[in-house]
C-alpha cells in the first residue's frame, strides 16, 4: 500500500540503509498507530450509542459509593481499555 512512497535510496534489500529509510519506517509505524487508534475510537463510539440512548436507572446511593464506583469503572477502565483495544 505504501510501497510506492518508498524513497529510491531504500531498496527492497536489507543491505541498503540510511536516514531516509529510518524516516520512512517511522512514518509507516506512525500511520499504522494512528489508523489503529481511529478504528478503535470508531468502534467504541458505535458501541456506546445504544447505551446512551437507553439511559440508566436511578438508584439512590450515597455520594461516596457513587464516586468509588465511577472511579473504578471509568478511571481504571478508561486507562486499561485503550491499551487492550489498540494492542
């Protein structure tokens, strides 16, 4: 897919190297990382739309219990989920 953008000094052989080859490799890695993040975010948004439309039931609980629960779900889950999804 990106083979056509390969600099002429970066041959297909392993013995050809140089700064342009390194920059080209970093560009490919960066593009793949960005594409992976965009796809992951798109899937998460699509998965959360039904939840947002459904809403949640009201339950009378104390502020401390609610804060503890939300920190566990959204704090820890929000840090772990992107790494699991992108990897």
